[in-house]
């Protein structure tokens, strides 16, 4: 009788709080403050532990343990250090950052600590997920066999992406990385979007929510926001928080689309923290901890034995140099990369995807055999035209000298028209494949229009068709 009474009034959440409550508090005191870096004598703590600094005014500030030196604890505050003075109490929480998660997060925006920051009230969580966690067991990851529809013709055809794949979008500033992400967020067939805006300008946050994402997109999205004026620890932890939120929805069996904008600002924030803790810079001025954190963060996405996280990571390429340290490191971790071209953007070609410089490593696994052949034909035309563009544009090339070049020239304008796409005009997979079939003159079988099913390995038992049949 008693147990049913407790179940009826749902006391379980209160019982959990009692079980999680710390009965012993480890306390230290502030001995030095330098900018956002705080040093205290004690408390007993571990790296990554969340502490509360109690101010004399009665308020408090959250901080994270980022270094230990004997009895000295080095902390970084999750906000302004105004009001902290020598002697302030530092109370250890006994746990690292935990993210409140649940279905109530949909349509909401949270900050780097998991708290609501959209002015719509507190979010009642279903449970908590650790911000820092291990990647799924590689032996238990489900294979990637289904494609995801992004609504972007160039990606869905020539750079097909699988559910659970991890892709980098590489470009310099002002070339259209955020615009491309917003197109994908609105148009994809994922169940849930988790979007991390890391180091963004404050002006762009509401712009992205209201203009780019829109009401319909927001309903199935969770935003994690850490603007460029916030402390480095917020920009670092925001990437971990949005990954933890994506992991929760993946564990519910959902196909999640995770978008992080952008990784470079995450790396620079960790560089600030590492430098302040005495790390010596190595490649390109970045500290060793940056290159240690990147794979640990990105390997957490992908598929597990319950659902998938398809991840898009925006990378701001310094000086448009695709071999700079962060770009090179991220490219080696992910399952493919989409390169945006400043030259195309300057020619008002949007999305400014440089198809020949981009690659999806799992494209052949999630698209049918005839589709692969048709897309390969388009890429070959593009490659031949690019290789001979100097001769073609200067008038040196004489028509009839090479049948391949003649064909590439004849198809060039049609391919360019196919790749152009307005920002708010998504293309369904059927529309995209219809356009590919029309462009190449090949007949794509009906089964290749459907989502690749789990039992089918694409390209193995699909009969090839052509316009000649």
C-alpha cells in the first residue's frame, strides 16, 4: 500500500536527490585571483570537478578545477569574477559537470552549464548525463547503412552522408559555414537537432534561432549557447554539453543531428586554459591538451547499439590554409570533409561547396550502385573541366581536340545550375536523384530512391540500368 502511494505522488525524484546529497563538504579558500584564473588552498578535489565560490555578498559563482599543484587548486570561473576576494570559501561539489537532459529540452536554449538561457523558465530534467564521458564501445557500434537527407543537393548526391557519420565543414570566415548548417538543420530527416553555438557573436544567436532555424526547426532542436564574450571554460564546456545532450537522445533510439559551430573557437578556448596552466605551446601555438581533447570529444558521436548521432563540425580555417593545425587534426579524425570555396562564394555560388576538394568516406556504403555511377560521372566531368579550365577560358582549346573535354564543356553550365541552391529552398531526395538522372541520362532504379534498409548492403544486388536499356 505504501509503495503504491509513493508511486502515485512520484517521490522518486526526491529520493534520488537525497541519495545524491553530499554529507561531507570539502572546503578551501581563495588565495589568488588573476583574471578568470583563481587559485585556492584546498578543497580536496579532482580535475574537472565543479566547485562553488561563495562571495561575501551572499551570491556564488560556479568554477571548474583545471589544475592541481600540491595543496593549490587552480580553478576557472563560469562567469565574471567580480566580487571574488582572498579568503572566499570554495566548496567542492564532489562531481564533475552533469547535464540535465530530457524531452523537455526540445525547443529550448541552454548555456554551458546546462541551465536554461532563453528566458522561458527552468527546465525540469528527466535525468542527468555527464558532460565528459567515454566514447561508445567500438565493438558495440552498429554499422552505418542508412543515408541521411540534408536537403542540400550537392551533399545528398555527390557527398552522400550516412546516419552516424561525422563530417567537417571547412572554410575561412564569411564563406557560408553557418548558412549551410542552418539549411541542413531545417531540412534534414533527423529526429532531433542539437546545435552548439560556440564563440559566436551575440548578434548571431537570435538571428540563427528566428531567421535561420525558424519555429518549425526549433520545435525539434536543442541549442547550447556560449558566445564569444563568455569565459574560455564556457566555450570549451559548451561543446561537451551539446554532445551529452545528443548522447541522451541517441540512447532513446533517436537519429540525432549534432551541429557544432565551431571547433576552432573551442580549440582556441582550450588553448587559453592550457596556457594559463603552464602548458607549453607546440604546433601552431596550440597546447598539447587541445590535440588530446579533439578526438575524445568527436569519438563520442556516431552510432551505438541504440541510435545514431550524425555530427557536423564547422571548422574556421585560419588564412584559408587547409593544412593549418586544427584543420589538419580534425580532418584526420572525421569520416569526411566538406570544403567551402571563397572563390565560389565571391562568384555568388551558394552553397559554395568545392565538390572536388570534398569527400564523404561512407558515400558508397549508403547509396545505390547506379546512383554512385551517375554521381561519379558528374564528378568526372567537373574534374576534366577544372583540369583544363585555363585553356578553355583563354580560348586556347579547340573544339574537337578531345571528346572528353568537349563533353565536360557541354555539361558545365548544367552542372553549375544543379549545384546552385537557394537557402530556403530544400531539395527532397527524390528531387535530387531525379535531377542527377536527368543530368547524366541514366535511369536510377526505384529502390535506390528509398532509404537504404538495414538488411541491404547497397550496391551488392542492385541491377544497373542506363538510358540505353
